[in-house]
C-alpha cells in the first residue's frame, strides 16, 4: 500500500504544481490513508485519502480526476482498474478528499501469476481537469511505479477466514440448540 501512496502522491503533486503555478508557495500533497472498502469475487474497491496543505490565500477546484491503472508485464499493458473523483475544492489551508479506486481481482491475480510476484510494475494514465477561474486546464497523468499488492491479497484472505469462522460458530450454535 505504501507504493500506491507514492504513486498517487506523485500524480497529485504534478496536478497541483501546474494548477498553482502562479501562486507564491507550492501546496504539499500527501496520501494519508487507504482503506479496502469492499472486496467481491470480481473487484476490490479501495478508498485513498489525500491531504492537500495549501499555504496560499487562494484555492482551485479540481473538476475531475480520472485515471486507469495498467500492469506492465512482459511488454504488455494489462488493464487493472480505474479511479475517478469530481468537484474537489482545494481552499487555503488543509484539505482532505477521498479518491475511490476499483481494481479487477481477476486481472490482479492474472498479473501476479504471470509475473510470479506480488510486486507489480504499473502505469497510471489519466487526466486531471482543474478550474482556474478564467480557464480550465487539463493535466495529463502518466506515472510508472512498482506496487506491492500483497496487502490486498492478505485482506481478502482474512475476510474469508472470518466468514468461515462465523459460519462455523453459527453451525455449532444451531446444532447445540437442536440437540437440546
């Protein structure tokens, strides 16, 4: 997950540096947390929390952040997932927003098996649309990074084990009540 933080931090820094290029001080962008929201058989939804510390007296509105994540394996780009958020207001001071990302579990497993590793090189490609009051600026995102997906796999295994434990407890209770 640290690698995902680095990757997204770099993308947001590029966005905000361009967006605030006329300002006195550069905003600080940091991914401060992530949480696996939902894991299904097909997809994993991750919420990335981003903190923007804007030391300037003016702010901007990020109309839309949209990006796709691709694994780079054996010269191929394999689509893994998508992230998108709209209408993010960055004011003076500290600002926090959540960026939802949805990843295909099937593709993630396919890539991990193909690369024989949970450390996967990825490329994030997308666009950030920033409202600068007078005009809108589109900033392309194109970042390459290696990420470790073992935390996603670990989280899913723990959830499945908890479900099994809950089922076992229910079955034991039901059997005991029937026996009485």
